[in-house]
């Protein structure tokens, strides 16, 4: 039989607040059993499942997406090395897209004085004559449109 841990022990070991753990449980991402006293008792393997959730969130997955990934595991088991390798391959494209977005934002810091003009005709620095407005609403260059394309 697998050792069980209290919610406090799981929170300390995982670095995730007990309130978040209860929320994860409500969403079906983790499971606990109730002791005779009614207190939650988590299998020790829950720590690996929580690590999976935290990492997936840092990659940018939503809790719904994380739940879908975890639901694919047989009998709700904890992700193992083979599962991790399969999933991480899918996540690489997502990470690359986030890196590209951050690089665009970093490059934009040198072009924008932070006036918040969003592509109004007032911006003589990057968007003279409001040419970016033809691409649509919002901060077009921050959204990834190239200046030459506007």
C-alpha cells in the first residue's frame, strides 16, 4: 500500500498552496482519499502529478489542457518518463512560440517609449500616418505584425 500524506505535507513538499491543491482536486487533476476524520490524504505519487501540473502551467497550458493530458493516462496514473517524453515533444512548439513572442516584446522596448498609443496616428516614431490601423485593432506591432507589412 502506498504511503499517504496530508494536504499540509503535500503543500510543503510541492511548494503549492493548500488552497491550490484543493482547487486542483475540484478540477479532477489530483485525487485524495478521506481519512476517518474527514481529512484529505494524498498518495505520495501525487507529488509527481503536481510537478507535472506546475511545469505544464509554466509552459503555458491551461488547467483544461492539463486535465486533458492527464486524462489520457491509463487509470489516472502519474505521468512516467515515457509519458513525459511524448508530451514534452508537443510542448516544444509552444515554448518556441512563447520565446519568439518574448523576443518581439524585447525588441519593441527599443522602438516604443511606452506611450500606449496602440497604433494611433499620433505615433511619429513607429507608426506615422497610422498605417498599422489597416491591419486591425490593437497594438499591431506588439501583436506580431511587422512594421513593413503595415
